[in-house]
């Protein structure tokens, strides 16, 4: 087992000695993967590296205030790149490019995995796994890495991207994962030009008309299981189409229902365009591990934030929505 310093040293060496990078943010992106990936992308450009950034899903509009968010592509050709950097991808399927990454590995090309999720199937493919589970977000790891490479190149745009990742994965510094070190990092990023007010305004302060309509449907369907103290809600693809929003607008909705005071955990089920059902799980309780439930359903994640995917669809039966 390599020490953390050895891992950072090996990662720095890998980036500085190579070129022609593809940075991959995970499918159905959140603020941590987008902020962290953009920070790496912008930093590599300042190092004069050839670099492209990609995400399988369209980037949610709320992240449009981040520098270069409009440069994120949704597809690519592997032959165009010599090195791949995966950012905050909890497992291979979450990348959205799992089969192509397996082929890339078979060709003997290197993959760098930067993440804070538990060990998963990406580890077998990656040449380097810079993974630290104890931190609040992948953004924290990215800041440490970039600092070791060239602190002076962390400008206001990069600092804002990293701070966005920390902000979203800590629930605006409200989740239990927020440590004293996390707050010190936030202060450092602000001193480097990170725009906390702009981040809060875009990610917490302003809600679109369509998003609030979506929230209305989610809240109307709230159910609580008193025995297990878990609150649930359901969104169908028909709901998304009727409202005129997108699946990307569901990012963070599970945190909304997790705020119910007499529940210890929350689960949001939603139907995707490809005919599957996604489940998002959250808790703030120290004695509950939602990743256990997620793993039983073929998914995974953290102790307090996890997810899974099931084949099927949501249908109405006797006025209720059920899984078929």
C-alpha cells in the first residue's frame, strides 16, 4: 500500500511528464465532479497541455457560471487521447463510458483515477488511484494535487471551481462531512479568488420556475415509513416531460427530502429515458450506512450518500405509482 505522499508524487509525475489528456466527469453530474473536473482542465491548460473535458450527460444549467463549463463535450474518440483522468467517478458504470474504458485499458493506455469513493471496479483499470475516502469531496483532493504541482497557477476561476465542488458535496457546509480542515480549505480558496457568494447564489439561492414545479411534484408524493424512519418520493419520466425540465434538474432533490425532521434517511426514485429506474439515498445519521442498501440493489457510494440503478419502469396502479 503506497503512502499518500507517494501517491501524490506519482500523480504529479504522471501529469507533468505526459500530454494529450482526456478529463472525464461522471454521468448525471453534480457540483463535485463538474467543479473538480473543470479545475483540472483549466489547470492543465495553464500548463500548456493538450486537454479535453467530457461528461456523458449535458451539464446542468446551474453550473453555467463556472469558467469553461460550455467547453465540456458529451462524446469523444479514444484514439485522440494518450491519457485519461477520471474525476469523482464512483464506479466504472458511473462514467457513462464503461465499455470504452475497458477497451482503452486493454490497449495498455494509462488511466488516472482521482476520487473519494470506496474501492470499486475502476481500481483494476487505473494505473494510479489517487483516492482518499476521508475527505468531504474529490475537490479537496484536486486542490491538494494542484497545490503540489504549481500553487501559483491556481487562479480565481480554478479556485471557484474547486470551491463549488466542496460547497455542493458538503451541502453548503452543512453535512457531517464538513470538518475543520474543509472550512480552512474554503477560506484558502476564497483568498485565492474563489467566489463563495456567486457559488451560493447559483447553487442554492436561485431556483428556476421549472425546478420549483418539479420540487412540488416530489413533495406532493412524499411518503414516510415510520418503522424504518425513511422518507421516499418518486418522479416518472412523464413528470419530467410534462413539466418541461430534464433529468439533470433532479440533482440535489434527494437532499431536499432528506431535510424531513422525523426521518433518518431519504430515497428518491426516478425514471430515466433509457428505461431504467435510478435511486438516490441520503442520510445525516452517523449510525446509518445507506451504501449497504445501495449495494444490495447493485449500486454503491458513501456511507451517507449512495445510489443504485434498476431495470424497469414506474407505472400507475390504482392511483398509485409502482415499479414494474
